[in-house]
C-alpha cells in the first residue's frame, strides 16, 4: 500500500512540473502565432536593400 502513496506523490510532482513548464511557455509567447509560420514560405518579399537601391538609382537618374 505504501507504494501507491509513493506513486501518487510522484505523479503529483510530475503534473506540477508539466504545469509549470506550460505556464512558462505561454508567458514566453510560444503559442501566440500558430498561423504565420505555416504560410510564411508562400510569401516572397523583395530584399529591402535591393528595393532601396533601385529607388535611389531612379532618383539620381532624374536629377538635372
């Protein structure tokens, strides 16, 4: 019968550890955005430096 008490005690400790880990992960933002990572690869943004250089070149070519 004493083994049952030990197992219940260990199970309560493990459940508490998992609860603490879950609360920690929620506070650190692990579950905030579940949609964007799966579709991020589908969107192709132009590199920022390249777009700035193109705009800079257009402005310099238009100077008298």
